[in-house]
C-alpha cells in the first residue's frame, strides 16, 4: 500500500504557520525547523483539531538591541491554519500516467489575528518541481494569502520533471511550506523572525507509469566534513548537543560564522553548513529572492551528512546587492516517505 503523510499545521505567536487567496509571489519561486507531528494515512483523515508543533526559530536573525522594529513586523510573526479534507486526483494513491498530479485540501484561517500567506515548494526524489496553485501560473514557489476566519479550497498541480537517470517506479514527493514569504525587513532592522520559516508540509509516494518531462541540473559534490570538536563548536557557534538535534542547514558569514551576509566591494563570502543527527544524502539548493540560483559552478550540491561531523561548503556570492534575500533548502533524497526531514535555512538580508 502506498503511504501518504501530512503535517497538520497550526501556528501561534512566535510559532510558524502554513497556508494562504491566490497570490503567486515573485516570478519564481529558512535555523532548522523540526516537525513533531502525527502522520496521517489514507485511512486516517487529518483532523481540524489536531496540531503539530514546530521548534521555533530565534525571534531575530541577528542582534537588534537598539533598533526599533515597526508595528508591521508583528503582523508577519503569527498565524494559524487548520488543514482538512485531503484529496488526490484519481484516488488514494498517486499514480502518474502522464497527466498532472493534483492534491487538494481545505485551509481554515479561523481565529487568525492577521492575514497569513503560505508558500509551497515541491520536490520529487530531491529535485525541484514546478507547481501551480488553483490553476495559476506554474512556478517553483506558489503562495496564497488567507484573510482571518475564512475557509479556502486549495489545489496544488504538479507536472513531474526528473533527471533522465532516475528509473525507479516508485518515487517520493515532498512538499514544503514557507510562512509569509512575501515579507521583507523594513528600515534598519534586518531580521525576519518567523517570516520565511520553512518546513515539511506533506509527503507522498508516487507510482510512475509514464515518462516525465526531463530536468537537467549540474551536480556539485565538493564539500568538507570535520569532526565536531570543542574548537569547532566555538568557531561555528554550535550548541553542546548539536549532534542530537535534527539536521539543519545554515548560511553563515565566512569570517564571523554569524547568520548574516555582508557585502565587501560588491561581493559576499559566506559558508553553507549542515550538522545534526539525521544521516541522509541531501540535495542542497541556494535561493536569491525566492529564485533558485547556481553556486560554486553547479545547480545543486549533493552531500551526505554524518552524525558528529560538520559539513561545510564555502560560497562566493558575486551577483548580489544590498537588499537581496538569500537562503538554502536541503532535501533528503533518500529519506523515507513520512520522515518530514526537508530543511530550510534562516533567510538572510544582504547588507
């Protein structure tokens, strides 16, 4: 039997959220968030009243002790959606026979104090897909804004595209959500708080019965792994029990190891790092202003994570300007369906 797993997301103050009237943000398509949710299969419909908790991010991505934050910031930090009535086009099992994959569900914003926007990103076998929301334009990130106390039917449509060397008949679809992705820090304050936070949303097995569109991406595998010693903990500002926490992905300044990106003569030197207890092979993608970009002469980095080791990759960011938003997403290509291990780094404002 094919299995389906869904995270039911409800967010309160300083917790993340998921779901949103049609508003496909940007032209194309964030710190580890840990989902500790129940899994729901076809025989167990998701309940409106069930909740899943997320390990919250720090409220700020850097120190802002004397910086005044506008009232608008609070509007992007809290919100909640109840999800229910999941439906898959064609039945309870996703079968790809050449037609688009459709996944529908209800999103209820009852009791929200503010509008809530949720973005959705999809990956199959760890590779990015284009999707549309309620018949809108297909992009790598789509989103919807929900006004308080409304229920909306959402349909995500995906046209699979895969590298030619994938020949398995059962593939894994992993969908992530991003909370308030349209938010941009204002004035002197450069933090996002909970805005842009990302997590696994739902996961499915797909039975492949037809050829999909092809996807050609260049893979990089140039990374360094270093045992996490006390010296490494101090240098990278890693907690004492980091090895026991879920694996996270982070973008940090190459020199200070802080979660920030600072321009120097029109360039920025950063470092992409991963560490934690989840030993999977991750496909890692880098994004600028919600667009997936190439880095280090490749389209994505493929690396395995080992518990007790820090995986690091230097990043030379040449084509960035002040005000750009940078983040990374790590998708475990070999994680079983229902593991909910997709990760997003904190979004960083280039300054």
